C-alpha cells in the first residue's frame, strides 16, 4: 500500500493523525451539542465528554507505545 500518507510520514504518524482526528471529532461533537442546548444536550453532553476523555486516554497510550516501539527499533 503506497499511499501518500504512509510513504511520506510513516505508519506511526498515520496512526497518530487518525487518533487525533477522532478525538477532535468527539470534542467538536460535544461543543456543538452544548452550544445547541435543549433536551439532547441535557441527556448526552456528559456522555459525549466522557467519550472524549476515554478517546484521549486511548490515544495517549497509543502515542506512548509508538514512542517506545520507535526507541527500541
């Protein structure tokens, strides 16, 4: 698979870009939900922000693992 991202940046960076985009997407989803208000906000805003925290923790673990793998290589 020779796509631009894999060859120009490497697979480590590609994984991080995907993870960071996912966290940013969840963050924007939560901010937009809170900005709109209403019943959907009351029922789901805390859940969405919890999803963001979990996603951030996961991406941080992936980041630390990738740093460790690159150091060992």
